[in-house]
C-alpha cells in the first residue's frame, strides 16, 4: 500500500519534476542538453519510483507524457476563436500588393513593421492552458471545430505541460502552433515502414498528421514530433500582448518552442530581402518549409485590419518555389515487401531536382496509379521536398503521344512468379507464396531486427548473403547456423563469425511480445504483440485460437483477430514454432498479467474514467484490467461504473443521465477488495 509522504519526499519529487522538465526543454527546445542520457534516465527512474511508492504525481510530471491507453474515438472541440488560414503570395509583386493594401486600409504612409517566420508544413494545433497547466490540445479541424488530441500531444516532449513562471500567467490562454516532423526523422520512419511492409507517408506533413490523429498514443510516442508556436487564440486574465514580437518573447520566456527564425523589420523591401534569405536557408532547416509567413507586428493594427471569411488581412504566406522537375517514366515495376505486398514504383529518365539525381520513386499502390492516371511513357512532374523520397505530383497530359501504356496490375509476383491475390476492397496486391524469396528475406530481416529478436549482425546485407548461399532459408535456419559455415563466406572472419553466433545464441531467450512481433504475423505490430503477450501466458495457448477469443481483448479489432487466428491455425506455422523451441528458443512472458478467468473481481464490469485521479490514468486502467474489468473511453448504456476524479468532464453529466453509478478512486479500490480475497493492487 501507499506509504505516507513526508515533506522531504514531496520536495524531492517537486525538484525532480522541475529538473526533468528543464532538461527536456534544454534537449527538445533549445537543442543543447546539459546532462548525459544516463543521468537523465537516472532522474526519470527515481521520479517514477517515488511517484509509484507515494502515489504522488504532480500535474506537470514528465511521467504523464507516456502511457495513455487508446481511445475509441476523438472528442470534438470547439475553438474559442476560429483558426484561420492564410492568403498566399507567389511573387514579390504580390507581397508588395499586400503591403499597399494594408497601408491603404490603415490610411498610413509610413513603413509598416512586419514579422517574418518560416511557414511550417505540419498540422495546426491549439493548446489550451488553464491556470498555467496544459488543459487540452486540439487539431484545427475545419477551423471552428477540431478534435481533442491531448493524450497524443502530451507525448511531444517540447510541449510544456506547465507554463514556466516568467511573470504573468494568463488564467486561460490558447496557444497555436504547428506540429511537424523533421525531414530526417520522416525518412527514417518511412524506411522502417517500408521494411515492415506498411504503406509509406507521402511527406512529413502527412506523417505528422497521421501520428497525431492516432487513437493509440503509444504510436504517437514512438514518432518524433516537434512543435513551433506562432499564434494566440483567446486569452483571459491579466495579460495583454501588444505585438507578435512581444508575444513571441513571452512564449520564449515561458519555454515554448518558437519558430526557428522570427525577424522583425520595417518596410516591405526589407521583408522581401528576408524572404530571399529564408528561401536560401530553406535547405538548412531540419524541417520542411514551403514558404514564409509575413505578419503585421502590431496587434492594435492587426485588430483594425480584421479578417476576411477565412483569412486575416494582416498576414500573408509567401510560397517558395517547389522542388519539382519534369521527366519521363520508362517503366513501372513492383517490389515485394515482407508481408507480400507488391508496391509499384516508377523508373524515370534520370532528372536533377534540387541538386539530386532522381531516377525512381514509389507510386504507393496500384489504385494511386489509376487515380492519377499514370502510364508508362508519361511525362510527369516529380517533387522532391527537401530530402524526402520523391513522388509523382501529376501527369503532364499535354505531352501524351498516344503511345503511353496503362501499367497492368501484376498477376504474377515479380520476385517469385507465383500468382498474386487482391482481396475484395483492398488496395494492396499481395504475393501469398510461402516460398517467395523476396518475402522470406524481408521476413528474416524483420525477425532479426531491433524490435524483433534483436540479433546484431543479421541485417539486410548478411541476410542477403546467407540466403543466397542457402545457409538461411527460413527463420529456424538461423538457429542452425554454424561458425564453420560462416567462415567459408567472404564476409566473415573469426571474430565477426563468432559475434554473430553469440548474438544468435543470446536472442534465444526472448520475451513473448518480442517474439510475436518478430515472426511477422500480418497486422501484428509491436503494440498488438504486447497485448497478445499480456493476454496469453504461453505461446501454446495461442495454438488454434479462435478469432472471437482475440476480439475479447480490448483494442483488438477483427482484422488482427482473424490474422492471428489464421496464423495459429496453420499446421505448418505451428510446426515451425515447435521446431524453433526444439532448437533452443526459450520464450519468457513478463508481460502476462491476467489471472485465470472466473477469478477476477471486476470481471464483466465496464468502467469509464473521468477527471484527475491521484494515480496516473494509465495505472488506474491497468489496475482495472488486471482485475478483469474492461475500460472504455466513452460513457454509454453498457457502462457499469464511472470512476471520477477531480474536475470531471462532460462524462459525468452523461453518466447521470444514463443512471450509471459513479465511484471515486478509493471506492474502486474498495470494490476490488470487497469482491476478492486476493486483490491485485499496485505492485
Ligand atoms: S499564422 C491567422 N504562422 O499555415 C494566421 N501560420 O496556410 C494563422 N502555418 O493554418 C496562422 N507556419 O497552420 C502562421 N509561422 C506560421 C505558420 C503558420 C505554418 C500554417 C498554419 C495555417 C496555415 C495557413
């Protein structure tokens, strides 16, 4: 049980929270850490320990950044003031027009003071802080109403959970900014997705949006996202910002991440010089920027200028020249991923775009080819945004000669020649052959990868070599590899061969979650693998499992359920699993937490949680689930209990309306104790 907390411990916790938040700020906002990762990890661990031991979690504790369970849907959020878009200018003359219009409307002759910031190509966000604490984060949506993505935004380390005291803290403030992904992180993510046989993101903006609009925050936390703040919605309380510059200064002091550059100058010609400078600097920004935003600095003048329907009159976005080029498609071919998905790609006549020669690009899927009406022989516009994977923007139909050919959807796998399948309503074309060499190699690479069995030295190149020499044809062959055989190969010397053998040996002790991910069951990513491990004690418990049993697990949909069930009902697969065991694989399962069914105190009851509890939300949910209960994110007629904390939300009203019983956290604990002689409370 929780120990009573002393003032000393409280102070230690408070200091840890302050220090870790400070180090997060140094690392994620200023990009200049002052401690080593190990030291950071030590502080974090200590805080976690104390919080769990004393059940004392501050509202801005960095430990709250991870671990919220998936939602069933996003709640809608009305913005207190509409989130506007911007007018575009495509030439300097249009920027000069903008300046003239402003002078005319304001009836001012003198030079106007403007700010200029890079335009971030990401996802617009509104962060609402109440009494200094992050209360809610919402997407822009249609400008008037967006979606509540607070749980996901909290996982972004540069988002302050509390406004740093830098003078006045407004009672309520809406801070607006852009969530974005850096170009190199975007590329890494896409490489990983390609490797996993998942569809690629077209650009960093889609990747950022896809990461934020995720019902499962554990996916968001795994994505590297950043924030840049540049605007305000409404403000309540004793604070008055006079200008964009003043506001940006406040943001900086309050430790919010601000745009990489904010310049303030008088006169439009100086702005035009800065636009030139920004456009040149564009390549050196780590993020994708498609323009510069120019704003009238003075908020008083902004107010006088007002807004049109959707855009303010006081700002404009200058759009940079896109990184595009024109070339001809010589060929459209397919490449086979681990899951057998055949992804089409175009082979171009090489073209230089932004200093790089581009000779191929993915076409994502066969539907996209049809949608964009892309044919072999077509002249196309290809875009390379920053250092991103190039993509076909559009076909230049004027250049068609009539000789272009519609690429047929392949009937045979380009790697192994077997017949492909396309499921009803699915965009993916798949090779389902068990012996397709492309898939087998990709599967083995995946099996050995970091997130899987983590066998160092068994990356792409070595798998290719071992496969082509016939030493590894399926995963079980990994565990039959002999050092002597490796030494025959050109790439291995005594030490490297020994290292690989050792790494393979080490991988034999694997947690079930990692193993389930590694064997590459269709649709089973790391998260689903962990859920399976939580619910099934041994691998054998999954043999011949029915899809219904998988669907009983919260968050498991039909797609995964059928895929898992199909996998474990295949005799060949089961044989392979048994074989792996006989080759020395020892699977442990530290994630398994459930007791036998029928013995669980909360079995059959559905819980919804609202408000701030004395324990982290995730811990309370785990507690309920450990005791057999089901946690849902929305109150409905099938809810049995609403667990309420401080400051409960609209769920309370709904529960009252539906006559759902409400209980406090303490009452929840009592309920568990009452119903069970052997409660599974906090560890
Ligand atoms: S100011 C009323 N500043 O661009 C003006 N917007 O195309 C609101 N954006 O919806 C926006 N960087 O999502 C502003 N430095 C910046 C920006 C920026 C990116 C986005 C924003 C806006 C969109 C308009």
